[in-house]
C-alpha cells in the first residue's frame, strides 16, 4: 500500500514539475542561487526526471514482487532459506554449517535475527511474525539445528588424546 502512495505522490510531482518546466517563463532563486529562465527550466526538468525515475523504480519493485513473490523463511535440518535483498527480496539459502554466530537485536522497534558467517552478516527481519513467542520459537529451533550440524571444536589442540 505504501508503494502505491509513493507512486501517486512522485507521479503527481513529475507531472506538476514537467508542466512547470514546459510553461516556465521566468528565472528562479533557490537559496541565493540565481537561475536564468533557461536554468530554471532545466532545473524543473531534472526534478521531474528524478520524480519519474522514482515512479519507474516503484513500479518495477511492484512488478517483481507480483511475479516472484516474497519468499518465506524455510528452516531445514541443514540450511535456512530467507528473503534477502535491498529492493526485491530473493530467497537466500544459507547452510547452517557456515553460520559462526546467531544473535538477536532490536533497532527502533525493528527486530532482527543476525546470522554471522565468515563472509558477511545476514539480517533476518522478525517483525513479520505474528508474535514475539513465534520469533523466540524460530530462534530457538534455529539454534538447536545449528548446534546439531556444527563441527565440534577441538579444545586441546595438539594435546588431544
């Protein structure tokens, strides 16, 4: 719903600024920067272009979500699959053996399950779950399965008998 509001807002802005650029007959003063008539027209077209790019980006995101959907979190005995990506969420399958550390955090009301590997940290957003109990259940089951597949660490090194 919020993406549609953004499409409408930036679409209306692109139309208004495009119309302003087409009918501009004067200069512009913006924070003590003086633009000529031509400079103001270019300024309006650039802003209209940025607004139109935001609209295209939002429509592309909506199309990609419609075609691909948003993947679910799937926890198996050997791996966890979860949505990852900045704009369009794709399923990322992470073998449990690669996880070095599991932790939970909350930042500004957003709850995350952080899965640290040797290469990077993966953040799994937990707010989509229906309750904190469901989040805790997912985290505990994940920790159990992670502990089951982790290789045992050598405590004694060279002195292991």
